[in-house]
């Protein structure tokens, strides 16, 4: 008896489509959820800011290029911005990021905001405010602090110095006080030259912060420059008045306070 031929075996392979939990649709939904959460926390962070910080962030996002290059006027007050990414000068600030690089929103700019707010009542006495990548500096007219030709603080100087102290004592920074005079000799015989007068004035301001506001003396420096670093013409009364000033340098504790003034022995060559 002849064998019947066997029927061929057919194997069907079924390809599963991208459906159900094996597909990628859930990834899109998850990404949307994460984005929404980021937006929520960003809004909550901004809501908790002070009004000045909100304005600084708003101006950054409105024109980040101008802000980062330091050419944007950030807010009104004692400070003022100029072009260049090394210096944000006179009436300007903003800042929230943990960064000490030039430009942008930095802690230095945030501190500058605080100083600006505190100095508002003293616009005529405080001038030449600058923010550098490694320091803040500004000047106070000597007339606002001292009697003519003397290192004795005037009673009227106390509100100004108290306001400066209230702002600076909250910061972890070195503070350098540098006093300057005009090129006229002092009429007070107690000071042989303007070196003694300027050094005495700087020391008096340091003493005021240390004795009156308990600043750490290890983070304070007093310097006298006499008449040798003028910022205006000593040939006019107006120029001499501007040259008679006290410069304050605020340098974050994580920066070297000798970055632009190296003392003897600092970075000495090895033998």
C-alpha cells in the first residue's frame, strides 16, 4: 500500500507591534510630567525670592547676552553698569548663581544688590561702585567721614558706617579699607605727611567695624595711599574733593585678598 504524501508544515511568525506597555507612548507622557514638575519648582523658587532678585532674574531672561557681557543697566540706585565682561560698574547688579566668573548672575552681584539697597539714603557720599570677578569695591567721600585734615570720625559719619557694617558683617569676606588724600599737605602738625593721615583714616574705619560691630580683625586690612592714586584732577577744588576718599574692597573668603596686592613672602620662589 502506497504511503500518502505528508502535508507541508507552515510556521507563521507574528510580529508584535509597538502597542501596550511595550510601546514608547509612556515615555512621552513621563517626559511631559517631568517638565511640568520642573516648571512647578521653578515657579515656587521664584515666588520665594525677594523683589530685587526677581527683577534681576527677569532682566537676565529678557536679554541674557547684554547681562552676561556686563553692558546692561540692571537696576537704578547707587550702582551703574558699563560694557565689558570684567567690570560691572556704578549702578548695576543682579545675582543668584554660585559662580565667581565674570558676568552673569553671581553671588558677588547678589551682595552688590544688598549693598545698593542699604546705601540708597547715602547716594551723595557713596560712589564709583564696581563689581569684578573677584571683588566688589566702592568709595566713600572723606568729607562724609572725617573732619578736614583729621582722622577723627565725624558724628555724622556713624549712620553711614553703621549701614555699611550691617550689610558687610553678614558676608563671609575679607574687607580692605584704603584711604586717599589730595596733594595738599595736612595743616595738622600731628601728621608729618599725607601717608600718616591716610593710614590713620583707614585704621579708624577698621577700628569702627571691629570695635563697634565686632568684625573679625583677621579679615580686616587698613591701608593708606596718601595722594598717589588720584582719580581726578588735583588742580581743582572739585577734583581734590573727589580724591579725598576711602575705598572699600570686599573679597569673598574663597578668593585671595592678595590677588592684586601680593605681600612679601607670598608665592615666594622655592630654593
